C-alpha cells in the first residue's frame, strides 16, 4: 500500500457515495448526512490523520479535510485534494485545511457551568507586531472567570481562535494566545472573535505583510549548531529551510516519531543529495532550480512533494514527503539519466540515514 493507493481507494468510495450525499445536503437530511460523513471521516482519518466534514450553508457543495497543526496530515490533505477526480472537482469546493468561519465554527459552542457560549460571545484583544508580522492575542469570555484551570481556558481559546480565522492565518500570524477573565480596558484593539479574520485581512493588506495560501507555504529557517568541519551526510548542514520544523528538529535529534507517523499512513520522508558543484551563491541557485524541476515532475506523478532542503559544506539536500516509495525510486532512476552527468544525485529515506 501507499499514500497514492489509499487516496485512490478513498475517492472511489466517495464517488459511490457522492450522489446520495449531495441529495441529502439538498434536502437537509441530517441523519443520512451524518451516516455518510461518519464513514468517510473514519477512512480519511485512517489514511491521513485528518477529520472530514461537509458544508450545507451555501448553494455550493463544500468539503474540508481538516489536518489541524500536524504537518504530515497537512501534506496528505493537500495530496488528497490534488488527487480528487475531475468529476468531483467540478461539483465540490475542496479545502485541504480548516477555513475561516466554516460551518464547524458557526456551530461551535462551549458550556461553562449552566451557560452555553457560541463564537459571538468571545472577544479578542490583540497587539500587532509589525517587525515580525505577527499578532499577539488574548481571548475573553464572560464565563472564563468561572473556570479555575488556566490551561483549559488557554486550550479553548486556541481552538476557537483557529476555528474563527482558519489554519493558515493561525499559523502564519498568531504568535501568542492567552485567555482573559476580564476585558483589557487599556487596549483599544479588540473585536468579536467572528470579526477577527476580517481585521487580520485589513492589517495584512494595509501593512503589506507576506501572504500565504496554505499552511504549507510557511517556511522556517534553521542554522544548526554543528561542526562545519564535518563532511558526513546531514552533518555538514549550514542552513536548513523547511515547511516541517518538527521533522528537522527530530531528525537532528535522532528521533523518529514524525517518520513513524507517516510510515503508519504508508508514506515516507526522504531526501535527494549531491556533492556541491559550485562555490557560494551559485550552489544555492543551482539547488533551487533543480528542486523546482524535480518537484514539478514528482508532484505531477503524485509520487512526492518537496518540503524543504539544506545547504551544507560538502553536500546540498532536497527534502521530500514521498507518497509512493517504489514509484518514486523508479522515477528517480529515470530522471538521473536525463540530468547533467557532472552532478550525480543520490537518494535516501530519513529512516535509512538514522539506521
């Protein structure tokens, strides 16, 4: 099995259920909607770690794969969306991450003592940090004063804030989330939680902040504290750029929880590497162009996706999530034959390197 075969099997099942699900949404047959979605959700969760839900609040059919903050699940959700059959794409709006103010958010409620609070009962007080292009937030609810556990109110605030503004904005712009038991009287920047997404949009546009279409567009940069005289594989890295910070942190620390998480879903993490052919800036430009070319080929075949890379003293690296290891390795061998023989490419999974 592979991620590719898992995705194909899911979409085959979805196509079998599609007509019944659309009719149920049109007639608002919630019992049937729940029955169909529950089965699809179980399958999606098993193959990707995402939750799955559909919307019935507009004329369009809409489905969401919600991966939460787990980067592995985010990559798999994106691939599920890309592999959707054309007839499904023609009829459905497909989201690969939680969108702002989804039906899930609209229906969200919290019971504190004998009072039920919805999203409109929460307020966010915020401070803008233009230098880092981030926002610090404090979430207020009248019921918070009745809860003694600060960790519980903090987790609730983080969850509801993510529902309100969506996964992409949450990861891109929110640097702090804290709960409030009383409004901040000295902070003029506040609004209802349901209006906060629009407020962030205004800030991003007005101050010309970097914009992101997906959580997977957000890159982190690392400069490992390593002995740069070391020439060994993955030990010579001077700078790392990645959309999966936890993978970098774990592999540098020789841990494999992230690797095992993807392996359980029939995928692999790996990297292509080669001896640096140039000096200085030319190495970086060559790696960037090669990464782009390889990514276009492997992604089109649904075999893999570039998730980052690194520049080292001796080697350059292109890091991948791999959706079909056998297919990836076969395609890699064919690609190597077409490249400049002066640059000899090699491939390893991260698990092989750790072993």
